[in-house]
């Protein structure tokens, strides 16, 4: 579960809680695929992929698009 940054703040950045769920889950899957391609079973520093995705959204590194 994401506690920091707050979910409501993240949802405002991407437009809605539904969009937040989709964007964050897709990015988390990408992060895990990248780690697995490098032969890792988890992300460096043992961070959770969803937490990394949430931080990226909060920092403006990820932007939701209408594809």
C-alpha cells in the first residue's frame, strides 16, 4: 500500500485514482521486467516496484497519456 506520497496527491497529478492505478501498475511491471532482464529478483535497495512508480509520478517523471 502506498502511504507516501499520499494517494490523493498522486491522483491529482494524473487525473484520477483509476488512471493512477493503471499508470503505476504499468510502470511497476516495467521496473520488474528491467530488473529481471539484469538477472535480479528484486529492485536495488529492495524497494517495491509500486513505491518506485509512485515516487516517479509524484516527482513528475511519469506523465499519463491517453493512448
